[in-house]
């Protein structure tokens, strides 16, 4: 396990944010749910504490959540992506930001064109922030299942900074998923495209499929 203890999930009141927060809180991390609206963040944190019978999850406004955390996870919808980054640019300096944004428009769900959401984030935030792209292919429904056990899902992790990517690999494996470094932030565009394919496949087969990596030993 990494030395990371406090994880802020920014825009974390949605299904993916609370799902990731639940898994990290269950694994023993201090989780901060961030939102633009304090009351909304506090409500989501209270709900997680009640489900897990804990008192370690707290809710804060996004900027305060960043200040209190060792690492930040961005789980906003595509439409809020760039505005959220601009709002938090100053306070994120010196931090690792894991960006889970997928640029897919429904109902077409077509693979997006470059640049990736992670590259956009890095360009907005500048060199003072280590941006990692991860968690784009995980069905939100899966995150609330098998707490403390292997989910059978792998996560492809992209970053220009390998050390930041490896921190994210450790955090991913701590919550029951495999983590694999998959190159720089430009490669994250391919990962986002896989999400579009999964959406179409799950619709066709009426499933809840995700990604599993074969043939690589760690």
C-alpha cells in the first residue's frame, strides 16, 4: 500500500465517485467527498458512513477537499470537466490528480477524438500538477459489489509521470482491481474509446462488461 492516506473525490457525489469512495473507505483510507455544494457533499459522506458503519468519510467543498487530501480523484461529467479544472487549478498545484473523465456523448457513444481528457486536464493545470487518467472503463454498478474482494476488473492507467501512475496502480489494487500502466496521457484517448465500445457491447448483449488484461505478469 502506498503512503497515501487521504483521498479527495472531487465532484464525488455521483455513482462513480461514491462507488470509488466506498471501496477506499472500506479499505481503510480516509475519504473526502468533494462537491461545489457543501450540503450535497456532506449528505453523500453521511450515506457512505451509514452503509459502511464508519465515521471516517467527510464531505467538503471541492477546494477544501483538495487542500485536505494527499491525492485527488476527479469524477465529474464531461460537460463540467474543463470548468472544474479551471476552478481548482490554483489549489491543485503540487498534487496528483487522477482524472476519470470519459468524453462520450449519448446516445451515440462514439469513440472521442484526441486530445484525451487527461491531456486536456494537464494542459489546463500545467506542470505543477501530475495528472493521471484512470477508471474510465469501470461500470459504476460494479463498485458497490464484493467489497474487500477482487472485482475481476482491470484498470489501464495513463500519465506522463510514471511515479504518479504507479501510485494510482497501488490505490487501484487496494480496492480489488488490477492496475496497469498504459503509457502517457495521449494513450488515454484510446482508453476512453474502449468505454464507447463497452457501452455498445453492453447494450447489445444486455451485460455489464468491463476490461480484463491477459498475458501480462506483474
